[in-house]
């Protein structure tokens, strides 16, 4: 009888450990293809209440890959996620998807700054026929003119920053060079 009780206890302990591992296991999801990115976004955004995901763009910039998407329940919001390339050439998600500011300053323009490792990536998602250029200034550095392609487009501008504190000013212009309100 004792042997049988001991075997049951061991079986229950091993079963509980396996159940715990299965419940907390999260497979590594790479951003190597739009299908993998969509699967990652469904997993990450499941509890945010934005509904089914529509992947709008996947762009490579240097060793990084960026994806812009929207949810069906919040059609005016855009989100951005960054995937970094590891030493094996695979893309891994770098943090969680981020909400993009917008539509600003005109309908159809969304932006977000992503920082880390002494670098800031400023992302602009353009759905506006009006936007042609963004002028960016970091701290007291000279202003940089960043041309924005015709919509839909994702533009990434990289800048190096010293330390963890930085200030970014962004101004938006149309094709005639007029600043957008």
C-alpha cells in the first residue's frame, strides 16, 4: 500500500510540474515572415481589446525589422513593433508593440520614437497625400530634413544620442514646403 501511495504522489508532482510548464510556456516567435509577425501580434495584443490585427507594413532598416499594424476595433490607432536581428540572422521581437502618436498633425500621419543602446529610431507611418517631409532636431543638433515617400509608407530615421536624456522636436511639411498645422 505504501508503494502505491508513493507512486501516486510522484505521478501527481510530475504531472503538476508538466502542467505548470505547459501553462507558462511561450514559444519563441521570430519576425522572419509576415505570418510569424501576425502570430506574434495576435499573441501580444490579445488582451488589449483592439480586435483582429491587420498588418499594414513590414520594413527592414539596417539590422532591424519594423512592423506597423492596426486593430479592427480601433481603426484610427496604429501600433509599431521592432524586431532585432540576432547572431543567427533571425529576427526577435524587441519589447512589446507600441502605440503610435496620431493621427498627427494631419489625418493619416502617425509617429513614434523607439530608443535603446544609445540610439533613437524615429518612425513615421504615412497615410496622408499631404505630407512630404519631416524636419527633426535632437537636443541642440542641426535640424535634419527627412523626406517622406508617398503613402502608404513607413520611414525610419536613426540618430545617436549621448546618455539617456534627449529631446526631439518634429515639424511636418507638405510638398510646397508649408508647415502643416
